[in-house]
């Protein structure tokens, strides 16, 4: 990807680069995109999984292309892969490195949803054991247990129905009105929601990185008090969360690496079968079934696999 295409891609470079790697079984693809102009600057197809040497060589060629045109690098955004920190530091020096907050928040969201699922399981296991059939009108204890079991099942259903309200960034008044009754009697679940709100506030553009890091320090001390949380908010104490706040000091710096990730998503989408595209069907096999009757699979044609990434 040199010559006229590279000149076009770097004609109006913003200085903000998004880099990503894509694993394709035994092979891999490296990509670098202008994070504001959404123009692909470099791509490289490998016959093996990317490693540190591949990443350093790839970034080195990108650096040569930028320096040859006198273009500055303002920052690089990547995901949390271990391939990037050392390679960026060795090739670009002290250029700011931003981790995509989406990947960090996604891990936290999974932890919260797992904690909510564990609570539903705990409630299900604590339901009283009832005898078969309807309890007698004279057996008040059995009727009381039946009412308790019904209320607990309703609580389990409510928590399941509103589980995504635990991780939503902002709740509308109507959503909060649904959330509060579903967690009545479960203060620890409300505490999970409160922690998520504090985490979301860290990525507010009105803050600066130093301010957000101060809030993060207080948040870590606060979360440590809740020993019952366990591994739910393990990512809160990991260094990647701090590097995900770098973009706050530059209002023009896109927070995520979506510019390069959307090309990977397009590539994955083109790999799926499309029943609308007819294909030449081979003769039926011994079982009488005609292979390929569901339409062509994009990965059968290597042209689609490479073209989806390069164009």
C-alpha cells in the first residue's frame, strides 16, 4: 500500500493513529488507520499469528512513511493486547498511547453481569422446598412458605428482566423507576450499579486525565471495602484502566479504536454465508445432498478476504 494510495491516505493526516491486529486461524492481519479521517494507511497480511517482531516492523514502516512526508504523530490508540506497549515505545518513543476504553469497560460489564447471575442463582437455591400440590387452607405454615417461594421467584424474574440496567451508562427516570423495585431487599446489587456509575464518570470529557486518575484512586479505595465483590471489579485495579484515560487531555483525540475495528467487523461480516448470492452447485454426493446449497461462503474466495481489509 504505497505510492498514490499512501499519498491519498496521508494527505490530510490528523496525527491520531488507531492500530489493531486480526487473527485468522493460522494467519493474521495488521492494520493502521487515521483515527479521525477513517483512512487506512497501512495493512499487512501475515502467514502466522502476529508477534512482537511483526508489530515492531509494521510500526517501523509506518513511521518511515510519516517521517518521509514530515507528518507528526500525536497519539496512538490500540486495544489491550500485549503486542503494542513495547513496540510503540521502541519505534515511536514517548508518543502518547491510549487504550480503547470499550475493551476495558466490556470486561467490567461482563463481571457485573456474572455477579448478577450469581445472585439470581443464590436466590433460586434459597427458595423454600414445597410439598407437591396446593397447600391446605388449614396449613398456614405451608401457605406462608408458598407465598415466600412465589415472591422469591418474582424477584428472580425481575432481576433477570432488568439485568442490563445494572451496566447501562445512564439510566432514564423511567428505567430507574423500574430498577429500584427490582432490587428492593438486595442492597449489594444496588451497590454494583453505583460503582458502575462512578466508573462511567471517569470517562467524562469535561475532566482532565489527572482529575480522572484522582477519582480512580478514591474509587479503588472505596471498592476495596466491599470484600463480597470478589473478582467482579478486578479490572478496576489493573494498569490498563489508567491508560484508557489518556485521551481526556486532548479534546480532538478519539477515545476508541473504532476507526480500525470497523474494518475488521466488515471483514468478519463478509466471511458469513449469504443466501442471496447464487453459486455453482456441485453434483449431489452419495447421500443425495447438494453441497453449497445455502449460498456462497465468502472465505471460499480469497479475493473477498483480502479486499475487505485493504479497500
